[in-house]
C-alpha cells in the first residue's frame, strides 16, 4: 500500500478550522481507495512571527522538503503586514521549491449560483495557469530618499525565456488534455518590453502545438470577457500578476471565491508541490465555526490528483456537488445555507459513504 507524506501548515484564521476538516476527508477517502497518509503539522503563522520575529524558522524549508506534498491553510492576520507574512512563508516555499505553476480551476459547481444571469455549470469550466516564480512579483527594486519630496520607488518585473517558456508549455500540455483551447493574457499595447516578449514566446511555443487553438487578449478586456463570456475559455495562461488577478476573478464569476482551491506545482517532482484553498484567513469569521470547508476539501482533491490518485479525487468532487445540491443545513452561510464548518464536513463524509 502506498503511503504519502504530507506536511501540513494550517496557518492563520480559518485555516485552523478548515484544514482539520480537509484532513478528515483526506483520511476517509484514502482508506476507501487503499492508500495511506502520514503527516506532520507545523504551527507557523502570524502568531509565530509576533513571538519570534519569523514566520518560520531558519531551517523551515528543509523541514518541509521531505514531503510528497504540502497542505497549507491560510497566511495573514491584521497584526502583521501582508508583505511580511507572505514573503516570510508562502512566497519562499513557492520560490525555493520551484513551484512555478499556480493552477486554479474555475468551475461552476452544481448547487452554486453564479452572480452572472442565466449561467449554469456547462457555461463556466476553465483553468487559470499562473506563472508563479518570476514576472512582476520580484524582489528587485527599492526606495531612495524615503520620506522626502525626492522619494523614488522602483519595482522591477523579471521575465526570463526559461521561466516564460516552461509555464507556456505547461499550459499548452494542459490544453491538450482538455478542449484544446488556450488564451494568453497580455498587455503589450501598454507595457513596452515584457509583454511583447511574452507575446513572442506564446507564438513560438504555439508553433509546437499546431492542434491547439490560441487566443490572445489584453488583460483589461480579458477581465470583461470573463464576466460577459465565461464560456469562451478553457485554459488561460498569464504572468504572475495577471494570473493572480484572473484567478480571483474567475472563482467569483463561478459563484464564490470561498470555495476555490489552488495548487502550487513543481511539475518535475524534484520538490514537493503545495496545495491551498484560495479564501485566505478571513479574520472577520475566524473562530466562529462557520467557515466553509469546501475549498479546503476541493484542494485535497487537487492534491490527490497530483499524487496519482485520480479516482479518489473524482470521488471527493462528486461528494462536494452532492452536498451543494442538498440540504441547507449542510451548506454554510456564504452560499445561502444555515450550516457550520462541522455540519458541512459531516455531510461530506456521509456523501462519501462508509469505508
């Protein structure tokens, strides 16, 4: 029997509530499908930073490196500046473990109502592929003459051919497994160097995939098309910044960012990949027992898919839709129900059936 090693970081806020729910589902489904899970939990969060001055210890990355996957809850709390918490934990994991693919499915699930009129599950089913290690989110830059009238702030975007080509190839390969369509997000009419380069590399890589239909939109009109024509899209690929924006807009179009999963993938398997729900730490509801666990559970499905347990992943996704189309007692308030984290988790376990 295969046993997968998970390193678990519940993190901040509702991460402390939904990650235990996700682990219950993960263990249940693993037993049903004949594989094992072992995991070690790391209590690294903003409280850690306030107590120690670090989001994780100096050897934190080496502690995480031996896992088959990392399961992360949320990073961020009002008492610590966002750039401190993110650059102290989440971003170092992504960069040092070369998790250069940020993958976010955008799917309108049965039982969830889109804010877009007259749109159903057949209309919204695409994937955003975001470059995750370079682009606009670089550390290159700084400030001069801070606090004076001469203050200068510089932030450099870094695009390499190596980094650009590998994310594009990943997106094209993904499109081959889906409907054979790829959309590139650009802004080459306004950003003079990096975006024309991006467009050139899209054209070059597209030549390797003649069967894939390629479209290109500037990021501003692309956001409008996400709202007006979500049925146009299959695989959407973008730079770090553009992919970040689109991968939040997409789940909102699909009904709720609160149920959206994501994966930070190292495709060659040299390092562990990391899986996290998108909803963040949600300080406004943390500790109340009303957080929606579905994003954390759907994230488990993505993790199982990555680990080669596709049947287990499909079983979880089916259970999610069973619960979402069922009693309001099991559905949390963000989706119009009256349920709690616990009642939703129990309903998911019932939908999954006995071991």
